[in-house]
């Protein structure tokens, strides 16, 4: 496992949405870098906006960043 900066994993867009910089997996949800989502959207029961700016604990598996948790 490795520690990543939030901004190394997500682009914080001017319209208050987030876009992953690469393919990521949270729980059973996997999505690519082309998706953009706003506040209140939960992936694997996690609202990523609750952890905006926090560091991320993740594994790099076959070009997918598997997010395991967040550091608050």
C-alpha cells in the first residue's frame, strides 16, 4: 500500500466536481479517468467529497488505483 495526495488522484474542477486522473476502484465500483462527479455521489458507500484534500491509501493494481482508505 502507498499514500497518495488527493490532488495526485483527483482533479478538482472549477465547477465543484471531481475527475479522477486515472482509473480508480473504490469498493466494487471501478471507473476511468473520463468520469466527472459532483458532491453527494457515493462510491462503495463513500462520498469522496467528505475526504477532499485528505491523503489517500491505495494499491496500484494493473493500472487501476484501488483506494483502501483516506487519512483525515
